[in-house]
C-alpha cells in the first residue's frame, strides 16, 4: 500500500477519529504535526487553503474532511469494514449527526470555564487569546450555544446514546462501524475537560464502549516533517481522474472554487479534475508541492465556477 500521511495535531478530535480508524484497520502511517491554529503554511501549500485537521495525503492526492478520508481508507483497506453491509447507510447517517450536531454540542459543553481551564492548563494567556480569536473566525457561521443550553443538550444526547448502545458491543451490533468512530471523538474531547468530564461517569454502557474503541489504538506510525510531506507530493503524480457525474453544469478542466459550508470556509481554487457522486477533485499547482489534486466530499462543501 502507498504511504498514508496524516496531517494533524494531538488534541484534534477529528484527527483522533482517523487515528483510531488506522488502529482498527491495523495500518501503518506517517504523522505530520500541524499547528492548531492559523497560519498553517505547509498544510495550505498542499490543500490550497483548506485549514482543518486532519488532512490525509497519499502522494500528490490530498484528502480533506474525515468523511472522505474514512472512505478512502476503506477503499485501500476494506477489512475490517467501516461500512458493514446492511448497516452502511444507517452508520453513515448516524456518523454525520455525530460529526455535526453532537460535536458542536460537546465543544461548547467542554469549553465552559472549568473545562477550558483544564484543557489550557499551563498555556500562556496570550496563546489562549490568539486561539480564541482563531476559533471565533473558524466557526463564525455557526450559532453560539451558551453553557447551560450545551449542558442540557449534551446530557440528553448521552442519555439517548446510552440507551442506543444498551447491551451491544457497538452502535449497530457486534461489529464496529463509522458511527462508532464519529461518536467517539466528541466524547474523547470531553474527557480532556477535567471536571466537565465527570458527566460521562453516569453512563456505564458508554464508558464500556469507549474502552472497546480506545483499545483499537492508533496503528503503527512514524514521524514525518511537513517539508518532507511537501516533497512527497512534489515527487508524485496524482491518481487518474474519477471522471464526471457533475450536477453543476461545470465541465472537467474549468476553473472552480470549493469551500466547506460550516466551519473553516477558506476557499480552494483550481481546475475541476473529477466530480464523482460523493467527491469533488480539484487540480492545482503549488510553487513548492507542484501539481496536486485536492479531494473534498460533496456533503458539506459547495462547488462553483471561479469567474
Ligand atoms: N468536517 C471536518 C471537521 C474537521 C474539524 O473541524 N477539525 C477541527 C479540529 S478537530 C479543526 O480543524 N479546527 C480548526 C483548526 O484545527 O485549525 C472533518 O470531518 O474533518
């Protein structure tokens, strides 16, 4: 299998989702640590602007968003399955809810003053101020949830999840699926919040399930510098285009812009290289990375002509 490179940082919940999927699949991967706030010049040399964590790189192919990254990992290593037959659609749908609604409830729940103090213990005040300003811009499109509302909603979600898991090993029965990994990373983040993590003590089925998930580990990894990852892209050729099943009336080769619609909406500009049912691929030229192809999922991204 080709070298899998993950651009991420330790405290990133969405990165934890992918690190654990690497463990689940028993994969070997290369770890590039990126900054946890802007600027991220070596990451955006590869992505053309996309700034979120994580990003997966295979040669000159750059995969954004964990929904797509998980699909690409599955295509490279189908067993054990992330989308087991019979529960594939249900697990994708629950995963989408967890990556959006559950995550954006767990974050304001955790970042109330007591959780914030635990997460940023020992961090200089000016770094915390810079981080807060970065995240205010990052999530400007989303409504703000106050701590009391976040606590109420998060408690209700945990009660539902506890009931859903019941006696089962995983959310859809004896086999893990993408839903488990998507639910896990939000709770993993809450667990880092010191006193606010106590909320999880009241949910024994979730606790037991969390331990099953974390036992997958992170696979085997080696460290790579961001400069070396750029060289890997520079020296590789991207995979052939997936062709076009475009619904936007844009033909391959036209100049386009894609961007996420929820958070981190920085634009990626290039030419349309591929337009599959669930994936958009954009070719772009970077002074350092050379010709790269950036892939984003359809869901959660918008595509438009550059002019
Ligand atoms: N939908 C994205 C969400 C990724 C995301 O929001 N990641 C967070 C970190 S866990 C992020 O990028 N925050 C801003 C940053 O790290 O600069 C995905 O599934 O990959």
